[in-house]
């Protein structure tokens, strides 16, 4: 009797490529320039909270999911501050 099963080659799992502290700070600088273009400063409490979250993201190097209500302009700040290089870092102002 012939065995017709193909032998499977096990793939080694690759470890995720992690952003360095400098790369995380560059991503945050992009977000800060966009916020300044939108004229959203630290005077707003949700923006101040976002700055604190981004500061922790740079120092700790952990993935952060952002969801901050922004009632002054009737929007939410949503996004992901990712540590993995393959995952995009993004934020958006979403309507409530």
C-alpha cells in the first residue's frame, strides 16, 4: 500500500520586527505635525491626553489602541500605535 500524503515542511515562525525608540518617535512626530496643521493644540484636554499616551508609547514600546472622546468638536480620536514594523501606525478623527 502506497502512502499518497505529501510531507509537510514546517515553517519557522518569524519573530516580529520591533520599532526602535527613534522610529517610534518619528511616527509620533508625524502625528504631531498633522495635529498642528489641523490647529489642534494641547489646550484641548483630549489632545493633552493623546500626547501623554504617545509619550508612554515612545518610552515603553508597547502597542497602544487609542480611543479618546473629543466632545468639543463632536468626534472621537481613534487609532493604533503599533510596535511591529509590518503594522501601520495611524490615528483618525471619527464622527460620533
